[in-house]
C-alpha cells in the first residue's frame, strides 16, 4: 500500500512546515544557549543515560572526532563529567551534571511556553488535530 498522488504532492509542504517549526523552536532558547550540536549531545545523554563517547556518536549519527570536540566544550562549560568505565578501563562514561540538567529543563520550558502560546491561538479542533499527530511524528523521527 503506497502513498496516493495527493499524499506525495503534500510531502514538500509537510517537510517545509516541520523544518520551519523546528527552526522556530530552536530560536526559543535562553540567551546563554548552547549550539545545536551541544544540545543534541545533551539530549542524547538525557535519553540514553550515562554513555561512552562512541554510544553518543552512534546515537547522534555523527563522527567520533566531532563528538570529542563537542564533549570538550560541554566539559569546559561544566555540563558533563567523565568517569572511567568500570567494565573497560580504556573507555570513559559521560554523565550530565546538575548544571546541565537545569539548563536543559530551562530550555525545554522556554520552548514549551512558546509552543503553548502558539497552540492557544488555534481553534480547539486545530489543536486536537496537531496534537494527535505528535506520536506519529516521533515515530517517523526515530525511523532508520
């Protein structure tokens, strides 16, 4: 069962809408905000918990040298700590600090407030339609 012609024709509008919304949400962050790459690594640590640099690279689908640079900058900001891996002494485990957790929570709340304000401008039917697709959008985002 494939997509209909009208569904195929709607894909560019969907992609553009998602791109614009994502870009707009990124703008709703505190002034001392981190780079998108730093935020992505912190989000991976929130999702996965303490991880090795290799696991973070895999989770974010970026090359290990890039992760190394990002982790160094996050460590300089006091947002992560490194601990020896108890199973493999050659590896380190990256953990979030309390400071990182506070900044992540503040950033998420700023974005949630903005989105709530925008949704409040829609009709209840429009809000219900948008909110009903959230699980599907998450499923698409997690697909290989």
